[in-house]
């Protein structure tokens, strides 16, 4: 299923037009975004994303002899 999401601010202008345009296309549904606010907050996820180097260090810090 493909959802064609129209922002709430533009729904009055475009919803019916796009609904008609995609009515014959199987697997496409036109919907209006009804979210009220941002779901993610800094308090929920600890703020800024931390990038970590996940590579393992070799014992002794050198490559093995070949």
C-alpha cells in the first residue's frame, strides 16, 4: 500500500483532486496528515544523537605478523 499524504494546511485545496486522480490506481490511498505535533522530544531520547565508533580494537594495537 502506498499512502499519498497531504499536509493538513493543503487538504482543503488538494484532497479531492488527488483522491480523484488516484482512484483507479490500485494500492494507492490519499490521506490527510492529522498529527498535532512532533512525537519525538529531546527529553524522550536524550537529546542529540551520539555517533560511536563500533569497530573493535585489536589486542596490543597492532596487526598480527604475516
